[in-house]
C-alpha cells in the first residue's frame, strides 16, 4: 500500500492484439499511461462494469490491465450493496480487494504500483483493508438496529440546537462548517467544563448532560474499543507491545463530542485532535449514524529543516474510509501524532430514511485526570496551555510541547510561551514543580 502511494508510475505500452492489453514488460520505451487511460480501455472491454468497480480491480492487480481483465472475466465481481437490510449486509459496504488477485499474480514478477498523484484518494471499504493500511479499525453494524436508530433520533433532536464553533485562523474569525455540542456525565462536570477547560483558547458555552441513549451505548463502545486496542497491540505494533507513551490502563470514555453534518457540503478540514486533556497516544472511539460520508486520513510527512523542496503534505496520498450508518471507527494510539484526518465535502449523498441528509458523529473520549487543567502549564495570558506534537520538522518529529493558546481567541493576540512536555513510558506527565506551584495558588 505505501509503495502504491509513493512509488513513481511504471512505463507501460499498448501491445497489439484484438483486446489491446498493456504490455507487462517495462522497457522504458512506452508512454506513461495514466489511470484514466487504463480505465477507458477496461471500459471498452467490459462495458457493463461500473467505473468504481474497474478502479478497484485495477488497484488490486497493481495497475495491470491484462490481469484486471482476466479477473473481471472470471466473474468474481464485488457487489457494492445499496439495499438496506439484505442478509444483514452493511449499507455501502464492500468486500475486500484481496479476493480479486488471480493465481497468476503469485507467479508473475513484481511490478511497480500505480502512483497516487497529489490530491488523489484511495478508497477503502473492507475492515481488513482499513486495519492494514490506516491507523484505524472499523466495525460495521456495530449496535443493534434498534439501538442505533434510537440513538440517532435522540441526537437529531439535540442537534436542532447545536452551534458552530467560532475561532481565529490566520487573523481571521471563522466558524466551523458543521455544528457540535459536548456531553459529560454530571452537573459538576458541566460546570467544570465551562469554567476550567479551554478549547481553541476559550471556554465552551454549550456543554450538556449525557443523554439516556449515550449512557446506554457507552459500555458497549468501551468494551469494543478496549478489545480493538489489545488486538492492534498484538498484531500491528513492534514486538506486540504498546507504543511509547501509550497508557497501559483500560480506555474509559467519560465525555463525548457530538457533531452534526447537515448536507453534503458540511465538513471538517485536515487536523489532528487536541491532546491537551487526553494525553499522548490517545485513542478515540467514533460512531457514525445517518448519512454515510468519507473519512480521509493521510500520514504526516516531516520536513528536513526549513527546506521547501520536500514532498507536500499529501506526499503519501490520501486514504478514504467509508463510514456507513451504525459503524464504529477506532482511531488508535498512532493516529493523532502521525496522521491527520478530515471529513470532506461530498459531491452527493444518499439520504438516510431517518436522518435525511444529516450525519451524526459521536466521538467518545477518555479525559485523563493527570491532564486536568490544574496540572498543565499556564502562560502569561493565564490560560491553560495547549499540548501539541512536532509534525513538520524531522529533527524534533514526535516531541511534545506546551504553548499559549489564547491567540486562537478572536480579539486576543496571545503570547510566545513555549515549553517542551515530558512524559514517562506510560504517558504520564513528569512532575513539574512550577506547574504544581501554579495549581496550588
């Protein structure tokens, strides 16, 4: 997969014959045939197959038109299901790309994969593909249909009064292109969130008590996320051990941001979630309800010093994860530090029978007590600092730091406060006497 996203395109030429398939030999004398040309050829050979199907077959066979054509002729077509409730199939789900590999693939010599051009996106649907190629895992049909619909209806009612978050971006005051609200478990926590916690340099005004359905679903999410965390540690991480700074304790969600995307154009841009109150190597459990949307991820590519000749931010390409109704996406411990994610505007959407054009997204989070604002640094602006990680420069890539966040508030400039953050192996902050002194008075 990474080679598909990074390697240069191989040179292939059209060979003679009734079907004009591409020659598999790379003799350097042919033209660079773009994916569009290959798709056009496949369309002429298989006029009854949709473009998306052709593209997925082509990717599964590493850009070989001849092998793709053989696989298509074999009749092993995937079915992109759009009908609701047929045999328990997920709306918008898709089988794995692995099944399209032909037996000839194993015997044929290795070929260069297609090169994803800047701005292009590879779409993944199958949970195995998502787990293998992204920092996420996805579970389709996560809740019972009844629980999913009850939760959706409850939050659609709540979303009628959601607000857009306003913040400062490059000296301009902007509002988020979707609405949201924050849910906590008690009245005391509501008061604390409004008076002690800061987001984008300011305090939240819309904090709510957790709803009955959110309470009902929470232990189901907690069990599933913890199971996925342990599975990923055993199967994906070096030596089967947790990542450095990842907490060894069970993940216990105690808050939830709920977002509402009303229509195809509402979105959220590329970002990493704030770690200020979650700590390093945070895990987030995200439920999608209603309209299916694309969740895109891309790996962070740091620069060498101040050079501007390195590859751009999407140098390794973008990967899109399809999020159907009633799916749980787990963003694992490598996500926020090493990847960025977004929800892009959609050209069109399929209305949901209950939600219409709306998507409801619930991100359950584990706010750790050791990262309560009383234990984090405050700058000269007297605002709790934000915790960030170096992502742009190789020399300090992955190092954490505290900085002033007041500058994100409209009408405020903020200060130049900066301090490296130190954590032990399990992600707990190393004692800072100055912070303890501040917290005591």
